[in-house]
């Protein structure tokens, strides 16, 4: 393995580890939003996490993660722009996206 390949493997590994922590935080934010849908701070943080996945997934060999991140970010941005609270359907959709992100990282 060349030095460059080794560096790329290290970066991918770091991305996966960081992403696992990010997903755990996203699950916590979804729980907070389920308890208090008016928690705009949690919604903003969730959007930032989706944005990060949208921007980095393909870079680290996970194009599906980029697509999922885009989908999650679009939905959070729509609510934030309209100053609306998330519904049960929004929370369920985001939970599905987070589960899919986690599954893609494990594959």
C-alpha cells in the first residue's frame, strides 16, 4: 500500500468514526424534537448534521450518504424557512434517513 492509499484509508476511517458520533447526536436531537417540536436549536443542529453528510459523503466513497444528507437538509431547511415545527411525519422521515446513513456506513 502506498503512502497516499494509507492516508486515504486513514481519512475514511476517521470519517466513519466521526459519522457514527454524529449519527448518535442526530438520534438525540430527534428525541429532543419529539419531546419539544418548538426546539428550533435542535432543528438547526440537525440541519447542520445533514449538511455535513451532504457535503462529505461522496468525498469518502459514500455517494448514498451525500444523497441522504441532501434529502434531510432540504426537509429541515423547508421548515426553518417557513418557521414551522416538525410534524410526526417529518420526525419519522428524518429517523429513516438517519437509519439509512448508519446502514450505509456499516456496509
